[in-house]
């Protein structure tokens, strides 16, 4: 955020009306990260355009707990909004987790296509969960990072794999592989890497960098497990407590800053993957075509394990059908950005 924007936000905060709407907003994104910089810019614009009537109070870095804790606090009114990964979204709108399904997408264009083609389905599930969507966040392609080399699913069985506690998507992926992962809250991952309780994690390169996990790891498996979708949400009661004009400003400003954030995140995830290799982490060779097909089969199996629990078989069939039709019309490029 520019010094001018920071000064403007500070002046508006000092002159904030007594009955100003303060939106208490929690996220696991660390202070100083790309995500928090974009959210601070959003806050500055909202304050400026509403003359201080609306502002965010951020709680970054997981200080309000894991995402499940944040959802609980929003339900009882201690918080009003948050930036969520798929784990938090699964607590609010389970069908949205289809976007994180293992080995579903091949590239960014497919992700964008499904977001657009099925926006009504995903938005309806968020509305049903009691929230208003301020914008999607593309968190990036999810890679496995480990202390020992991984060249395919069989090697994952030998590792002490972490799984985010309560994350059915990753659990289903590991079940299809035959891995028995160690469930932990995300806030316990670093200490568990240090003690050796786990020796392999998964996440987008930016996230693994921001959380400093890479310092305890050595290898990166080149085939992403999934694309990670997140979202910025506000509780419906908090949103509708704003005036109609202020609701419009909040939606417009959020769309603008989150669209810019997504473009930046895609670029920075590519750069982060390269930077991690420059730090000494070793990227595996691309899997063979036979391994790729095997992984596709594992993904198909894992997604059917999830159907009926998070999303319907009908929605899964429509999404997979749309992707198959798109691929038949246009040859799909190489998966991910490695």
C-alpha cells in the first residue's frame, strides 16, 4: 500500500464516526504477505469511498485460530468476515470443495472455465451457508514438499505425511493412494516439522514460503495434487447491516482488489517455485505418461469417495463432463506451472 493510501486510511480511521461498521476479519495469511497487502489496499479504498463508515479490522496469521475456529466465531458474532482456504469453505459451503478435488484440473484456464461455468452453483451454496461472496482467491497449485525424495504415490506411503485436520479432500486423495497421514491443525505444522512428527506437507509454493515450512524440507514433487481455491466471505447479517450504497462499494472494491490479487498470486506462485529451488529444494522430474494416467485414475476414485459427502454426484458429473468436452475441443496444455 502506498504511503498516500496509508495516510488516507489513518486519517479516516481517526475521524471514523462512532457508529461506523467495523468488520472484524480473520485469516491465516501472515502479516506482510501478498494476500494481506491486497486486503490492506481493499480496506483503504473501502474507508476512503465510504468516508470512514465501513472499515476492516484484520486478524492475520491465524491469531484467531484455525479456519474452523474462525467459522465458529463468525457464527456467534465475534467476527464478521474472513479469507478462507478450501478447509474453511468446506465448513460453510461444502459443494465448493469440488474446486479443490484431487487431480481434477490440468491448468489455470480450466480452473477459470469451471469457476465461470458453475458460478451459480457455487454462489448458491455460499448463500445457503449464510455468507456473501466478496471474491474468489486462487491460492495456487498444491505441491507435495518433503524431506525425502518423492517420485510418485508409492513414495508418499513411506513418508510421514501431514494432512490438515478435518480436511476431507486431502484425506480422500491419500486414501486413494493408500497413505495414512497425520492430521494436525495448520498452526501446528511448523513445530511438527521441527520435531520430526511429520516430514512431508502439501501447499502452494507461496503458502509454503510465507509459512516458512520450506526451511525444514528438501524436495518438491513436480505433479500438483490440485488447484487450491479460496474466497473472501462476509456473514450475511453483517453485510446487510450496511447501507445499500456501502454494500455496493464493498462489492465493487472487493472485486477489483481480489481480481488483481489472483493475477499476482499466479505470477508469484511461479516465482516462488523457482525461488524455492534457488534456496536448494530439489524439484522432481515430471512423471511419465503412465504415472500421469495412474494419478488420473486415483483422482477419479478419490472424487467418487467425496461425492455425496461434500458435493453431489450430479454436480461432479456435470463438472467432469464440462472439462471432458472442453478437452476434446482443445488439446489440454501441460498440467500446472512447474
